[in-house]
C-alpha cells in the first residue's frame, strides 16, 4: 500500500462515523467523474465533427486545379482569344 493511501486510511479511522458518510459520498462523486470520459459516448467535439462531415465533398483531393483554372479562363476570355487570332 502506498504512503498516501495509508495516510488516508489513518485519517478516516480517526473520523467520527457521521463524517465518514460525507467522505464516502465525495469519493463516489469523484469516482463517477473519473469514469465519465472512459465511456463510449461521443464528446461534443466528436458530435460536431460528425455533423460537419456531411458537408465534405468526396474526391476533392483528386481535382486538377490548374486545368480547371485554365478552362475557366479560356471560357471567360474566349472572345479575346478569337480576336487575337484574327489580328
């Protein structure tokens, strides 16, 4: 047994019975709080992340941004390109 546990036991043994009830309640509350994160229920951050995942577009990493930009510029300035070819 560790020294701190031994010290806690000695303190509890010196206490009157009425106060031990309060100590037991306090220890149970502390134990419940310590077990809460270990449960499999998702945290608020995990829930928020799951909600955001539905807005994520699949295959976004497979896009060729340079080609898309070139195509968009060609479409926008198609008239200027034709005029340049006629001059």
